[in-house]
C-alpha cells in the first residue's frame, strides 16, 4: 500500500485533479481502508504543498491546483468514509467554515475530514462564510460547536464578531466556539472569549473531542 499512498500524495503535489480522482475511485473499487488512504496519501500531499508554499518553492497557482486535487479526491472518498463511520456518530455535531472575506480552506477541509473520520457529525459551510450564516446554520442543525478558520490577520476579527454576535443573541452558552488558522493562537482565543484554539487537524480532533465528545 505504501506505493499507492505515495501515488496519492504525488497527485496532490502535482496538482493533478484527474489522477487524484482516478486513485480515489480505485481505492473505493478495491475496498481499501478509506481513512488510511486519506491520511497516508492525500493529506500527506497537501501538507507537502503547504510546506512548499511556506518555503517559497510553490506559488499561488501550485497551491490552488493542489487544493483542487485533494478536493476532487475527497468529494469521492468522504461519502464512502461517512457511510463507514456513521455508526460512530454520537461524539457531537459541529459546523465548520472559513470566515467571511477569507477564501483559504485547505486547512479547514483537512480538519473537517479528520473530524468526520473520527465520528463527529460535521457540516462544512465552506469559505467566505458570514457571521450570521455560522450562527443560523449552527442553530438550524442543532450542533454543539462552531469551528472557525481564518488565515489572514484582517479576517480573524470575524472570529471575534461571531462570539460577540452569540452573546448579543443570548445564545453564547449553547455552542462551543473553536478558532484556528495561521494568525490565531491560544492567546487570541482567550482574548475574544472562544472556548479553544487548535493549530492543526490532529489538535482540532483532540480539542473538540475534549469539549463536545459524547455530547
């Protein structure tokens, strides 16, 4: 399987969406362990894309192509994974999204995927999500948690506004609020009155499990 995982990883690094879809389909047809394919193949690829971006070896086109490749693969794999994992739902429900004005959603997508794989019921709202949409969707779907991502110092203020809006509506205690993204920190979470901060997908699963697991 190592070779197959490597092929999945390279498909994302190369930004080859067609290949990523073919490999995802192959994994489904061969009844491979979907979570392993995601974590050991496609996720490793997008992590490498992110590293190359941070190092200056990749530019915006490569970043976008890598993101599109993993999205294409996950669009096929996630429904299968959800079906396999649905018996584990009951750990809690949450909405997740990238805040308004921010179109970065690679990290958010990985967090969403990892949470689903670990038995949480996740409603991914996508990117450029307004404050009112976060709250309306959270209320409508009866979730326990609102998870927000911001990749820019200018957009992270929207995370503060979500907490403030919940307080203004008198429903702050209904939801745990989690923040994440490159400019965020534990200190930022404390400053705005959020319930927690996670630096990556693994940390997010652990944190949300501690906050709403079994709820």
